[in-house]
């Protein structure tokens, strides 16, 4: 279970990536992608929907929120109501994905501090900008967060209960965004965040960009006789299932997530015999994990289609676990990997 939670934490992360640096340690080249990756990233990084009269404050926001029940390995939906007394001007995100959304839709001077992972180029697309903007706090430094005097902190499903309790004690307003891992749930979170901070038009503009670019990407995908079956294999033999962001990425580019196909809901650990039985067409593994060499060199797995055809690929891990609007960027990259001869 401890390993499961560490993988869940990684879902919210994202990694700075460029075509020059892609796969250096594995001597692989960046794949050609359906859409221009640099331009797409720029479009997803700043959304402005025009000016107009603001809504009234205070405001009451009601939403349907997804919560993950780790005991039953299932999602449940809860209705929540949150009162925002005044337009938040000092905002702190406690997760990478939330920081990336805010960076795109919120005037950046209103983001007064960032989680340490948002400043890590191996964890976040906007790490360079975060380092310049600062300040940066460690995930459990609640006292430091309180000291920044935020008027709204955004937490997520893996933000610790102790962290939230200390915010309560200090009378720091926080809103827990719960669980989100699919492109649809991320779009809902973007719109919800927009309402909570008074940037509805920017949030709508970002969602429109996500939807438009997703359609543009799908229009460029090749026609195939049957969907390719892709397995994402992580450290320790963990693979993602139906409720993961990876499954949503696979749906965007019309491939089958083998983990979901085989009945996995969130994450599950498999052995080599199971991998052999599932026989994926393509396997993707996190960059710098060493897993490609392990899989390719294992005699038991020599009859797996992906290994026989040499279709085991290193991909920067964040593209497999992204939890923000950059999921479209991930889908674009994965399309370049699985349809390598089409672009």
C-alpha cells in the first residue's frame, strides 16, 4: 500500500521535457508527433478569455467532487459547497497539477508560493518559471505555508490530513479538489478552480484549448485495422488501470490501455507471467528506470509481441502520470511513440 501511495503521488507530477533532452540517457530520439509540441505547450500554458464584469463576492460554489476510496479501490462522488468570502489574491497550490492549471488561468502575481515539486524540473513543466517566481516550500512545511498568509490554499486527495488540520487551526481557507485523473475530470477541475478564484473566462478558454487541440490531435491519427494494445509498466511491476490518467491518454489517441483491458481499476502489481499472458503490442516504461533493458533481456518474456518487435520505449515518466491540461501534450507524445511510422 505504501508503494501504491507513492505512485499516486507521482500522478500529480510532471517533468520538463524538450526534444533535445528526450531520452538522452537511453540514447533514444524524440519521436515525431502529430502536433508541434513546442507550440502546443505554449497554448496550454497561458489562457485568457477576455475581460468583462466580475461576479459578486462573496460567492457560494457547489460542485460534484470525486473521492477515491482506497479500501474498495473505487471512486465515489460527493456534493460539496464552499463559500469564498472575497476574491482570493494570495493563492497557494499544494500539488503540481494544480500549480500548472493556476499558472495558465490566474494572474501569476496572485500565486504567492509553490510546492517543492513544482520547482523540480523532473516533476513539473513550469519548474523554471516557478524557480524564478518563488517562494518554494516543502510539502509538509505547514507553518511556512501559513506564514505566507494565503487567503486560499488548494489541496488534493493525497494532501496529508495533518497538513489540512493545521490549516484549519490557523483559520486558513483551503479547498480540497479531491481526486482527478482523466481528461474530463481535469477539465471540470479547471472550470471549478476558475469559479473559486474569479477567473471563469480564463478557465473556459483553457478548456476550449484543451478540447480543440485534442480534436486536432485525433484528426491526425492514422487509421488502423485494430487498436494497438499498450502497457505502461512502472517500477516494481505496477501498471495503471481504468481510473488512471494513462487510460485517458490512451483513449485520446485510440489505443487500448492493457491494464484497464485486464480489469485493473487504479494501480496493480503484476509479475512476468502475467505480462507474458497479456502480450501487449507496445510497452512504455519511465525514462531512466532501466526497465527497458530488464524486460528486453528477460528470457521468459522473449515471446511477448512488444519485446519480439523491439517496441519497448522509454518515455519521461511525467508524460505518463500528468494531472493537468498538459495531458494533451502527453497524448501528443504517446501518439508519436505508438504510431512512430505515421509522422
